[in-house]
C-alpha cells in the first residue's frame, strides 16, 4: 500500500533567537493499490489507528491510474471494515487511561471536599458567624446577655 500524503507547510512565527518552524497540514490522503504489496506494515505503524484492512478485495480497474484511491473512494469502504477485536481483559491498562482515571479521581475528590466544606459552612458549623453554639453572636449563649435568635434584643427591638 503506498500512501500519498501531500501537506502544505504553515510557518508559525519563530521564537526570538530560534529557528523557523513549520507545521504540516494534511490536504490529500490517497492509497495507490498498484504499488501496494499488502504487507500490512502501514496499518501496524499508523500512530492514529486510522488504517484498517477491509475484506473488500476487488480492485479491478481498466486503467492502472484508477488504482489510486482518494479519501472519498476509501470512505465508501468503511462499512466493510469489521469491528476491532476486543481488548484482552488480562492486558495491562494503557498509561493514558490510568493517567486520565487518576486525574478524574483527583477532581472528584476535590469537588467532594469543596461540597463538604460548603455544607459545613452553611449553618452546621460553630464558626464566628454561626447562629448557635459557643461562638454564636446571638441566641442563648450570646455574650451581650440577650436571648434573641432573630436579631432583636429579646424585647422585640432590633439590635
């Protein structure tokens, strides 16, 4: 399988004192089945798992130039590609999955701690703004001798 990949170079600005960099953008993807040896190396080394074998094997064309298949022609075969085999349940978990799970667990723990702190601060705490307990600013333990829990001095007058 011979892959044609044409890319237009995009030149981002160079860092001060650095050399020019280029970034390739794929604008054409084609497979030339006239050159393909059907060895499968391209499928094995594809870093994106974007290439698959298809049980489709009838490539007969009257002109050899028609054996170069562009993305549109390749896309027509997608329905013939079988589902990938299931992962081995005894296989080691990929590092990326483990890192993602660890980050998600850490985020969940931080959210749970924040929710517990918010619940604690919303009235069940004995902090300086609490309405009951030994540090209360009003109520039966208020330091000014009043027994009011509604902000009054106990005689109906606001304090």
